C-alpha cells in the first residue's frame, strides 16, 4: 500500500511537467517563410516572412526580433509588434544600409514570440544576400554608383579591389571631410556634411596594387523649396499668366528642377509649359472660366514641392504700362497725357515726378478713366522727369509697370530774390576805385537763363542822374570810379522775361579817418576751417567777412560771407585754403546797406615751420657762458606761420648735455641736446650759462611757429676759454708757495736764524773755557753770552759782581752806575717803564743786565722801551740801534724791590725776563 502511494507521488509531478511543456510548445509560432531582397538604388533590404497558419487563425499579437548581419558581425537588431489576421498576408520590413549593399554580404534572421507567451521561438536560418566582395572581379569598383546627394548629408562609399588585389588608394576631390576605414580587401570612405560650396561635383578615385583604377562622380544639390511669390493675373481678360520666383538647387541639366502648372483637381494634365530665367512664368487661355484653382509643382531628384493659387480673373487685372506720353507746360505747371491698351477696363493712374534734387513726388489722377494729370507748384525753367502707371479702378490688384520716363522743362519766369553784392574800395587821386562783385545766393532763383547784369550808381547828396552799365552773364565783377561823395549802387540780374529785384550797396563819403590803425588780430585754424570771432554791436543788422582765396595772386579771388545780427563767431572754410598760407580777413558791420570796417584778422588754416633760421650775428664767450645775438626775424606775409619764439639748442661735442635750467631734446639719431625756450618773438639775445671751461660745444638757434620748427641740420661750434680766476687761484695756491719754499731753501741759514735762533747751551759755550770765569773751581756763565729765563742769586755778594743798568723815571736814557768798582751798568730813566708802578715821590732805580748775544735789529725795532728820540740820536752809534739792555728791577735796593713785588719774596733772589719777551715792568715781575 505504501509502495503504491510512493509511485503516485513520483508520477504526478512528471505528468504536470509534461502537460506544461506541451502547452508552451503549442504557444510558440516559428517563422515558416523568410525571403530577403535588396533595392540598390535606395540601398535598402526588403524582408518578407510568415508564420504558421494557426497563428493567423487565432489572430494573435506576436513580437518579432529581426537581426541583420554584415559579414560576420550583427549590425542591427529591431523588434516588430504585429497583430495577425486570417488573410494570411506575409509580413514585410525594410532596412536602409549606410554601407552600399554591393560592398559586403548581408544576412537576416527572425524569431517570434506570442504576447501571451514568455518563450521565443527558434531563430530562423540566416537568409544571406551575397556582396560583390565574394565575386570574381577583374578590377576595382566603387559603390554606390553615380548618385545625387543632398547638401548637408553624409555618404559612405566603398571600393572593392580585384580578386586577390589590395586597394592602395581611395580618395575624394575636391577635399572634403573624410573618415577612412579599411576592412579586409574592401576599402570604406565616409564623406560628411556635403556642401555645394566645395563644388557641386565630387569625384572619387580608387586604385589597386595592379594599377587598376575606377572613378565615380556624385552631384551635391538641394531639394526644391516651395515656389515663392506664386500668383496669377491677366492683362487683357483673355489670357492668364502665373509667375513665381526661381530658386537655386545647384543641380543642372537633367537634374535641374522641373516645373508643372496644372489644375489642382487634375494635376496630371498640365495647363502650360513653364519658362524660367530670373523668374518663372506660364500662360494659358482662360476661355469662359472665371474662377481658377491652379497648382505649380517643382521637382528634382532630391524631392518635390507644390504651391496653389485660387483666384477670380476679374480681380486679377494687371494692366499694361501706359505709352506715348507728352506734356503741356507753363513756368509753374505741367500737364501729362498718355495712352492705354486696356480701353475696355476702367483704370486709375498715378504720376511720378522727380525734382532736380532727386526728390520724388507722386500725383494721383482725380478722375477714374482719365488719361491725363496736371502737376502744379513747379519751379520755372526747371527740368523734371515724369512717368505714369495704372491699375484697375475696380477690384484693384496691382499697379502696371511704369511707362517710359518723360523729361521736360518748365518755361522761364521773372527772377526771384536778390543778388549778393560786395565791394572793394581802393583810394586813388581824386576819388576811389570801387570794384563790385556779385553772386547768386541759395535764395536767389534765376527762373531762366541769366543773359546780363545791370549795374547802376548815383550820387546821394545832389540827386544827380544815375549812371548804369550792362554786363554779359559771364561776368561777376566790374570796376567803377567814384569821387569822394556818397553813392548808392544797385545790381540786377536779367533773363528773357524780366529783371530781378535790385541789390543795394551804399558807399560812404571818403574821409581822412584811416582804417589802417586797426590792429590785426591773430586767429587759429581748425579741422573745418579758420575760426573767427568779433565783438558784436547792436547797431548793425548784419555782418560781412571778406578774404582772398589766393592772397599771393592778383586778382586774389575775393570772397565774402554774410552773417545775421546775433552771430559773433564763424568758421570760414574754402576748398582753396592750404596750410602755410596767411589769410587776411576783414570784418564789417552793415546797417541800411552801409558797411563799416570793424576788425582785421590774420591766420592760417594750419601753420607750418619757418622757412629760415635766425642769423646769429654775434657770439660772446666767457669761460662758463655764451651770449648769442641774432637779427630780427622777418615776419612778413610769406612766412608759413606766426613766429612764437625761439629755441636755443646746446650740446658738448663729447658726452651728453646736462645744463642747469634746460630741457632734454632727443634728435632722430638719438643724440641728446639741451633745449632753452624763448617765448618772446621780439627777443634777439640770449645767454646760455653753466658751461664748462675749455670745452667745445655745438649750438644752434631755431625759430618756431604754431606748426613747430624745421629739423636741425647745421650747428655752430664754439670753444669756451680757460677760467682766468682759476689760473690765478692755482698761481696763489701752487706758484707762490713754491717760490717761497725755494727762497727759504736758498736762504735756509738766514731764515733759521731769523725764525728759530739757536739757544746756546751753557755747557757748550766757549765762554766757560776761560779761567777768569771760574769761581771756586766751577764754571760761571757770562751774562753777555747767554740769556736764561730765570736767574737766581743765592747771595748778594754774587749779585754785586754783575753790572746793573739803572733806569731813572726822570730820564729817558740809561746811565751807567758804578757798583763795587765796576763800570758796566746803565741807569735808565723811562716813563714807559714807570707807568706800571705805583706813583712815588722818590725816584726809583731799576737794574738791567745787558746780553750781547741776543741783540738784533728786530729786537731793537720791537722793543717797547725804544724811544724815538733816543733812536734818532743814536743813529751814529750802531750799538744803541742794535741792542737794548734787558731791564730788571733793582734787586739790590730793598726799597725798590719791596715797592714792586710782594714782601713774601726772598731778598737774596734775582728775577730774570727773557730777551725774547717784552720788558714790561710790573707785568712780568
């Protein structure tokens, strides 16, 4: 029993699986039929297939998976969902290849799956279309063959070599964007973004290794656009003509666009044959039909477009152009006449009149059907151009073409406006020559041909008979003689009809007031002309400025211009103005036709550098400066500009210039100059300072105007002298000390004795060698041989052995005093010596020691105690002149010593003053 249940447990799942598989197998509908073909013109695969009959009977919804293989590579997979029907029609699918189908073999396979099933059927077998790469070829071939290509598209080309041959070259001309690819023995080439700009024809070349070749040509163009401006109209109600604009497709010959015009309801039947140049047109007879619906079709190998027009013939009236125009004219009116071909159609016309200045005026006829129009408000004796066009008065569609233009001229009329007149007055003996000028202004209208000018003048004061003269129209000036009275002058223009209104000019009485006193003001040129300004005066109703276009010629071509009373400045321009020419301007104020000179101006359109440089006549040199003097610069009318001043350029021959107060100036050769500017044109002298002595300089003086100065070409060369002060200083600093040193060297001994006397040494003195100068076996220095700075005596006994000289205050001469039997001292009496001592009633005695070793003229001269009377008296005694004894206080008298010195000194001491010091009693002691 147990075994029976086990067997059932095993068999039951197996039965379930078998049932499920059988059911799924019944839901699979494999492809039973598959056929693949190709369209080489379109490079397209055409696939046809079918499934079992039961699928059609069940009208199943089935999905198909389609694969395309090129050589051994699947290049495309696509899914198609289809609902089958009971008609059992085969299924179709197409695929466009980017690579020519001739180049390689292509295969297709398909499998299916019902939407209610999850199981795909088996793949069908590959259905293969062999390419030419597997065929026996004798030479290279290019695919696709000649073809029309759309601008902006891409194309892939291939070249298949001969059997067993390799492609060596595969190229395109002209050069375009190319991507080359190679696969086995098939060479591929892709051309992208095709454009007619690089040529409407593209040529492809292919060469194999056996020098076999193949060439193919492709045409690049555009598909046609919808015809533009397509419309239809009639000119005579018998024939309809349709027109449209021709578009460029860059395809020609048999590939050019083909146009067909037909009824919209029956496009297979053409109404007419189109002809195209710049515009396409096509005409046919309308017969009795009034309403039309027509279509124009344009087609070329790349596409086809159409345009449609529906119209009523009565509403499409396009008249022919008027013809046979003629006119009737007066001086201000013109009536135009014309003819029309469309006499049975009521027309409305328009006239175009072109003025002499090019302005166009349109005049519409006021009456429908009228074949004339009158134009008013024209100028006399003026040439006009007129033409006419017409349109349908009812159901206006468009204007006809313009008629042929008619050129006509109105008749002459009386001149309008006045001439503009001016004068130039030249004083002469007994009166004035007055040159009259006249010209036509914009406000003057001759209204005909001017045949003459009438000039009349009459004296204002006495009312005498006027005089007149007539001139041909070729003249615009004349000269008449007037005396010194006031005159009224008039000028009129005359044509074949009448005179113009007179232009009046008053010539005032000649006076002694000279206008030459007016100072000429300078004016400046601008980009537009020469700018003038003047001081306005309220009494004048206008201002006149005159000038000469050619001031250096005679006649100078006098010109003038008038300005209103509220204008005080103007820019005068003329085609005759040139740079570098001085122009004179006279500004007049005019009231009641009487003009008065107000101001004079001179100026240039543009100033140019001066023609010549100043002539330096004098050059004054010092060791550190140069003064230049030059002639006055001629500033006549021939100068090309106003001289504004001068530039002085200086530079040393060697090195750069760096003078104080100057500016650097660089020449074209990059050399450097020092520049000084003199802004006064009247200056004729300048001094350049801070030069170096004994240095060579180059220097030049240039005049400058508002236009600058001429280039520097020639220099003047100068050499600064030596500095004499420096030479004198060098002489003092070098020569004099050298001379003094030489003299001192020559008189060395004398100078040494003079400036630095030798002080004898007591131990080396010869006086110590004498026996009589020994005391107690010791050498004693003789006073006459040596002068010590200080002498100290230890005992009065030794002092008494000396020879004192005593000065007495009551005597100016020394007296010798005998002391201890010696007669070797002087007693001197001097007020100078006594001056520093306290006054006493008793004479004072001083002791002096003579020292002949230091007696000299210098000491004698410089001795403060030398008395003039004594020197005069002692000229015969050389000893008195050459020697003065040294003065000492008498230390041998106690009273005298206590008077002059403090009492604290020892009585046994002796004070001594050097010979070289001044003997000032009371000063040293």
